[in-house]
């Protein structure tokens, strides 16, 4: 594996994927009424259609592209600092960070039941990282992920991605239109979800040795084509998704059932398969489009991007409680869902940034989040 220049557009994309957590959780009280009940809000109005469409759009590509970028940066860091230092760094910044903050948020309700909440993806990522680090001990694996692929080779990989995705859904024993549910606890591990997300991580690792592909991806023509294809397939997905719900006889009461309606409703199997297939096609087209447009227009680093990248991880860790509290208070105040969504994101981001600077940035907690080397607070004898 040969070290190459850092791709700053990927830093930007990873930050976007992180910060979109605010958009996902800003309307949480509407699509997950149990959250509203914690603020003594009963019989809350159901989420408006635009919220569901927004969630569909974000969740289609957000986690897959996050894992893909994580695989890319894994190889970059291994080449830069070595496998041993990389594994230790990720053990601290991913593993211990997930363990500490999930435990902290877990005990806020007075119970300690190993819940992961919104940090579930760090748990999955840590599993991938440990497995990847182990496999990198073997030269054959290192040669395999360093292999340069032709365009035809990448097309085969994308086809395999779709096949594995369909098989992973069946392995999880469900044909749910949501594909997979985030694990509630450390013990609630979905093998199907791991199999679904792992190929994205491995493709990201493979992409590091195939960065010549970026010259093709960043062409203006391809950016336009992928943008149009992405919009087309997403529109088609929304139509099929609507058709899928229309074909069921279930009386959907989002206010009462919350997300449980997806777990207990019987959908037409063929329509669900088409729905999930379109989700995967959307995932691929949107990922290619986002990589294309970002590599075309983001070619260098600057202070704004550095600050943006620095904030994305801690803000995601800290944002859930502030955003949920703010959205609940705004609902009680009488605002509509659009206003609640926008204000919850803006105020939630501002509050999360303040919390980061007060509780993490200048404290030993930053050793977990950003690493000891990048921390303001240091112990003299540890500096050598």
C-alpha cells in the first residue's frame, strides 16, 4: 500500500455525513412518539410527509458513505503512521469514545442497560476496524486491497454490492422496507447489517489504491449525469415506496405506533424487494455523485474546512439531547414542523459547539475524541 496525498473532499463528505445527524434527529419527536412522551407530550401530531422523504433521502446514502470513507481513511492512516499506531488510535478514538459516551448517556435516565442510542454506528465501525487491522497482518490481504481495478472491475464490484445487500437483508430474517434497525444495545448485534455495511468499508479501503478514478469522477459531464440519475432513481424510489404502503391493508397510525409499524406490518414481498433494490441503486448513485462533485470543487484545505472537520465528530456525539429538548420545547411553544426542524438544527448545533468547547476541547476528554496529540490539555511527562 503506497501512501498518497490526502483527499480533502473526503474530509468534507465525512463531516457532512456526521452533521446530518442533526437533520435526522431534529424531527425525532414526530416520527418516534416515545421520545415526545418523555417531555409529557401525548398524542403528538404525526410527522409530515416531507420529513419522511427527507429521512429517506439522507438514510439512503449517509451510513454507507460514512463506512466507505472510513475504509479509505483506514488505509491512509495505516500508510502514514503504521498498523500498530493506527489500531491503538482507533481503539481510543472509536472504541473507548463509544464506550464512554454511550455509558454516560445511558445512565442519564437512571438505568444502565448498555444502550447505544445514536452512537451505534461507532460500535459497528469499531468491529470493522479491529477486523481490518487483523487482516492487514497478512500480506495477501494487503496485496488484495492494493489491487488496481479497471472500470469494468468497479462495475463488477458495484454489482456484487447489490447482490450482497439483498442477501444480507434475507439473512436478517426480514423484508422490512427500512432494511435494518439500529441496535439498541451492545448485545443487539445484527449480522445482516454488518454484512450489508462491511462491503462499503472494504470498497473504501480499495478505493485508496485507485485514486486515479477521481480524475474520471470529477469531470463536469459525469457530475451532471450522476446528479440527474440520482434524482431520477430517488423519485422512482419514492413512487415505489408510496405504492408499497398503499398496497398494505394496515391502518398506519404513526402517532401511536412509531417505528413499530415497519416491524409488524406485512408488506407485499415483491414490492419490498424492488423497494430495497432501488434503495441500493440510490445508495450507489448518490455516493458516486457526492464523491464526484466534492472531488471536483474541494481540492485544498483551509481554516474553515479544518474547523468544520474538527467539530463534526464531537457535535454528533453531543447533539442528540440538545436537539431533542429544543424540538420538544418549540413544539410546546406552538411552532409548526418546518420551523421546529430548522430552529432545532441551528440552535442544536450552536449548543453542541458550546458543549464541545466547555466539556471536551480543553479537557482530557479530548484525548478520546480527537487524540492526545491534537489536544490542548497535555501532561508534561507524557510529551517526552
